[in-house]
C-alpha cells in the first residue's frame, strides 16, 4: 500500500514536498482513497474493512503515513 502511494503521480508534489500541513493531510487522504480504490480488486477484504469501518480506515491511514515518513 505504501509503495503504491509513493508511485501515485501527486504524491511528491502534493504530499511529500507540501509545507502546508492542512493541504498535505487532505492530499494524503485523497491519495489514500484513490490507491485503495485501485487496489480493491486484489485487496477486496481490506477494501471492505476500510469502506465499512471508519476507525479501521483511520488506523490504516496512520500506519501507512508512519511507513512513508520513515
């Protein structure tokens, strides 16, 4: 998931190099949703959990964000 986010065309410009924390967070959530939508066929169970459980989605976003920050 983290690798797919890094490969997203907006990742570097709108997330990684963005100094504005508010728009950076918005870009992260948008990229996360787009990548998850692209992956839903191969990760159907994960997609279902993320789409049905907001707490799980938030935890998953936080986990991937920590991976990307390392």
